[in-house]
């Protein structure tokens, strides 16, 4: 197997089967002979001129490997297996094979699980990282760094491709990272992580190749301009794949007993003092407003994804949006929702009524499949009985997520 990395004037090549090692570091060629370079060139099918000196031969060899990638390797990288617990899995080997083509419906592999659509290569790299987190919601920043090591992007200009968003006084404050609210990734431990935004073409190709080890594929850039995007990218689940539901953390009963005793003691202490009921209500109200606003955001994205005309099947974009809603409802057990379907007045009224009911029920069924209790959800269809604008059928076709008091 031939393994190599390249970054301007620093690269390394080694041939495992022969033990030959060639290192060119910052303009100095060391630990090799002309014969060793010739052996490597012969293995990869590169013709070298006899009048070249060793340094010229080494430069040409690395250029050849960078340009040819997969064809210069005598063995394919080992296939990756999905980690059942990312924190304990071994680091996957970096793929040096560049992405020779983007995936389309006719070329996508049977084992592919997620396809990333991005409007540019740096936004697509961001989408790949988000796809990994959707597939492995318990992953930590260490798992991300193992899955997509810094060597994939040596031209980024920073030490780490992934950093904690809240880091102060570090390169995390530099605008070279994706730091928008819909760009940050939430780790399994709850921490927010940002990914570097600078990706050259070679680095991006390495990222795409590495993503395939995790059954993540990439679409052509021009295919990205559709609804349901966030952060300049969107994800599509392939071959019937459904992302895992984050497991609820197990709580120890004795911890709850201690908490109850503590609360009881505090209640007895404050019984002699004037209760601050107003403050408690204010805090609860603020928290409620936060998730109500978030649900309104999700509703807008869901309606942007849209149903096919006359159909009740959820699109991939709609499933992606509902996946976020399920995560929120699993976190906030107090949330109860009515999902109300509406249609335009076009067509038969009875058909529209049944269609609105089926669309609302499809959303409820998906949320239940993601771990939300059925008792917290209710599907309602109102057909075309409550239009927002009689002259605008498009506006009247909508689904409402109503928080039940």
C-alpha cells in the first residue's frame, strides 16, 4: 500500500511492503537514495528521466501522486464500520483517494445512507460534518476529529478543523470558522462545535472521499438549490435509512431521592420567607417562549419543504425538519402539539378534507417513530375550510404546529 500526504513543501510517502521511506520536509530531502525514489516511481507507473537529480525526482513523484490519487495506490483503504459508541471506536484510516465524481440517483451506492447537497465546496464540507452528527448523535469533538482528521485539510491555516464554539482567546473567535446558529453542531455531551470554513479543492476532495467511509455521499453543487436547506446545505436520507434516536441518559434513583430531600429542605427553609412566585413564573414563561419560537421556525421550514400535489407522503426535506422537532420534543417532555393540515380550495372538498388529515397524520407518525409519545400529539385535518388568502392557493396549503397549553 502507498500512503502519502502533501501540503506545499511538506509531504511524506512510505511503501509498507518494501519498507522504503521517502521524506521531503521544508525543502530538505532526507532518508532516501535515488534508487529508493526510482523503486517508488516504478511501483506507481511513473517514468522518470535519467538526468534528473534526486530532488527533482521526488518533486515529480509527489506531484504525480497528488494528481492521480486512487490510480497511484496499490490497495484500497479498509472499509469503515459504523461505531456503536463513537467515544470508544478506533480512529478510521484517512482516505487519500480524491472524489472522482459526485453521486447522482443512478450512481449512488446501495449502502449509502445520507446524501449532502451544498451550494459550494466549503458549505458541502459543513454538511458532511452535520451528516456525521445526525448518524452518530452521541459523538464528541474527539470522535469528529478522528473521523475527519486535520490531515484532510492541511491548507486551512489553523491547527484544528473542529473547535468548541465557546472557546475564547483562540482561533475559534476567528471568522474562518462556521459560527452561525444553524452551522454549529451539538455534540453528544451538549457542547457546540464549529468547523473551519476554508476548504481548497484538494482538501474538499479528501473530505468527500473520507465521508464515503461513513456511507455519506455528495451531490453536485447545482442540485443544492432546493427547499429545506440550513447553513447552505441540506441532507437527504437514502435507501430507507432513518437516523438513530438519541438515547435518553439513564438516571440513578438515589440521585432523585437526594434531590427531593434537598428540595424539601429548601421548601421548609423558604416557608418562613416571602415566596418569589413571580420570579419562578417569569423563568418558566421565558423558557416556554424560547421553544415556542423554535417550533414556529420548524413549521416554516416544514412548509418550505412542501408535499407533492395531491399526496400525503413526507419528502426527505420534510423528514429532516421533523427530525429536529422530534429532538426538541424528546428534550422537553412537557410539549404537546396539535398538527393541523390545511389545503387550498381547488378540487373536491371531500378529497381535500381527507388529504389534510392524511398529511397531518403522516407528520405525527414520523414523530412517534422518532420516540415522541403518541399521547403528546394530535393530527387534525381542516381541508380548505380556513384559508389565509382566498386569492392565493399556495399560501392556503400549509401545516400548522400548535402548542397545546
